[in-house]
C-alpha cells in the first residue's frame, strides 16, 4: 500500500484533511498528530477498523484502544457513568493529555476495548487532531502510531519508519509538544485510580479529585503476580534495540560510573549511548551523548526521550545508559517510560 503523507504546511491541506476523514469513514487508517505523541487512527465504532489497527501495529488484540473525541459532550454517546469526578477532570484537563476510563456503551465494539466493558476516552489538544476527528465522524480509536514494542512516535518521520506501506495516510503536524503519552485515570471503580502517569501529574490530579489511588504496577513495587489495570502497561513497551540501564545516585557518582562503563564498553568494541541533561552532558568523555533537556525545564526532558531512543536505534547503539530524571512533577511519567525502555534494569549507586 502507498502511504500518502500530508502536511499542515501544504497549500491544499484542508481538502487533504477531508480526504483523511473519508479514509476513516471507509474503514481505513490514518496516523495523526496529537499534543502527546502521534496516534494511529481508525473508526472507533467500526470493529473492522480496530482489527486493522492491531494488525498494522503488530499489537496484541487484548490491549484496548483509546477513543478520541473532538467535542466534550460526545463522551455521553460512548460512556456511561460520567459522574461529578469525570466532569471535574474534563473541565480542568480537556482538551488535553488526559484519558478517562469509564463503563462503555453498547455502541463501542469489544474489538476497540480489547474485550473490556470499559472504554478509555480522551479529547486531545491539537487543532489538527480535533478537525481530523470531526471530519472522521467524531470517534477515533488511536493507539500510539508505532510498531508494537518500539518507542512512541513524536514526529511524522517516526510514524513512517514503523508504519509506512501499512496505512493509507500520515498527517504531518510537526513535532509533538509533550512527547509522552496521556495520563490515564480509571473512574470505573469507587476510588479514581491512576493507570498511567503523564503530563497531567499526580499532584494536579489530587487537587482536582481530592483522592486518587495509584495502580500498584506503576508505583514501582511490582511483584510477579501484579497485573496492571491498563493492559498495555504490561508489555515491554518503548523499547530501544540496545540494552539499556538507568544509573541512579548523586550526580558526580553517576557521571563517573557512566564514564567508566562506556570506556570499557567501547574497549570491547560496543557502541554506547548516554542520555544526559544539558547541565551534565559536558562531563561525559566518550560515547554518543544526547541531551534530553534541562533540569530547570521538566517538559523539555519529556519531549525528547523517545526521539533519542529512536536515534540510538538508527545509529546501531548496543548499550544505553540514562541518568535518572527524578523531577518533581513530570519525573513520574518520564521515569515510568525510561524504566520500561530499560526493562527495569537499574545500576543503583545510592547509599540507602
Ligand atoms: O497520549 C495518548 O494517550 C496517545 C495518543 C495517540 O492519544 N495514545 C496512546 O495509546 O498512548 P496507546 O494505545 O499506546 O496506549 C493506551 C493505553 C494502553 O496501555 C491501554 O492498555 C490503556 O491505554 N487502555 C485503553 N483502554 C483501557 C481501558 N478500558 N481500561 C484500562 N486501560 C485502557
Ligand atoms: Mg503505545
């Protein structure tokens, strides 16, 4: 299949976007930009489209898809139990990087929800995404537009790398603003539960909701029997091809350790990559050094991590060392993704 790429900078973009909507209505797939990461969109109410999404991504079909809407009130068409808590979240965070899980209505096929009786709903904050959703009939099922197991795409070129030839169209809307996937909150139970940390952080959620629990599988103390409530959190996602380690400890100790490790890796003929901060990068002596962002600007770190992991893949990096970015608000989301990328492998230099 030929994958057409259209760009928001094209002269005939508006008419191309109408075509994108028609592709969705006919059951095809279109990747589109959102403020978090690029999504792989299909008609959420068409079971065949959802099956195609799983096929194109190579994703297990028990891993449910998020339904994206363009108008707040459309949530009532697909979800039950839109209560006071949901309304508060929608009012504070929509459009934006927050996904809410509620009981599904019959109109949403089980193919879209991976067999669950709940549905995840999000209204993205990206003009192009909102127009596209509206032109497509209003309900777009979209996982991140990467092949299953690869880092999520934050640029149209990442989408093409993974899905070129497998989907009808890619809408290029430039770099994603946020760079990590939406925060997911489950409201289908008595107490709201954070299923995936993201840009809307736990402190803000506590302010809005009063109380919220955290899925134990993301709280860091996972035991073998724990199954995360968001099925997708179970898979070894976001994985680079190289073997990856998070190095934790005080800044000087971390820098010294990484320098030592990279030195011996390179002596053994391996290509090593380092993920550092703008503030620390100059201290590394060898290896391929990439700056995630500045410690003074948490959002700049979140924005870059997936692109760096992909770049390391394309450079054929064998081994990756990342500093820990334990920042106050976004640290939870950033480290959740990096720990998964590393398969939870940590070199701990902390004294406790
Ligand atoms: O930022 C985002 O959320 C991006 C953009 C494209 O909107 N989408 C995204 O989708 O990250 P995906 O499919 O890569 O991740 C969706 C996550 C998975 O972990 C899935 O298991 C979980 O949401 N999920 C979806 N529906 C659910 C449900 N009904 N109950 C619990 N978890 C659900
Ligand atoms: Mg994903």
